[in-house]
């Protein structure tokens, strides 16, 4: 999955199907399960001191947030493949960088939405400081991005290739 802009999210068919299945589960059976948990905890009495009730309500809140996130993501999704890379950093590419130009201190990461995080690669969103710093850069170019402490960090783009999953 890659984002070509903030309004479109590219998903492979498998990624779309996986997220759609998760949304259907959370919207159906999981909602019913949490409702039963809340009702059972409510029957235990005083809600102010009822840990089970508060835990179930917190779980419900997290679940509803995830449902909203998935709904928004899938509404903006386009199923297919992202445009092929031509050596330019773009969403859906694997990017290899060297920190401060030191080719011994390198990192490879996937530039994509966090929804498509890969267990094989760190994933940075195009909106993250590093992601926005390297966006549209070509192999061999330098890029800068702001660290949490406000200082600028420099990286050199060593390699860019399309992520094929």
C-alpha cells in the first residue's frame, strides 16, 4: 500500500481484502462481544468501582477508533499497484539511506502508510519527518529532515526500488 497523495491510498488486492475483513469483524462479531462484556460488568453493581466495566469501555473506545480509521482508509483506497519507481523516492518504494553521508551507517525502509507496515522493513509514512524529507529525491541526492529535538539530520539516498510485497 502506498499513498500518492493525502487523499488516495493505493492497496494491493490482498491488503484491501485483509483490511476489509478486519473491519467486518470489528463492526460485527467484535462489537457484539464487547457489548456483552459491558452488560455483564454493568450487572456487577457500582460502576465507579467496577474495573471490568471500565476496562470493557476502554476496549470499546479503542475498537471504535480502529473502525473509524479502517473506514476512512478503505473509502480513499484504490486497488492496484503503485506507479513504478524510476529511482525517485515515492510512496511504495524501499529506500536505502546513509546517515550524514557515512555509507557504513545505512538503513533501508519502506515509504508507505503505517497500515502497510512490513515485518521485514521499518515503515515510515510519507508525512513523517524522514518520509517528507526524502520524498521526490533521486539516488545520489542528499536530503534533510528535522529531528524531534529540532536539529536537522542529513541523509544520502543510496538506492530506491519499488516495494513488491
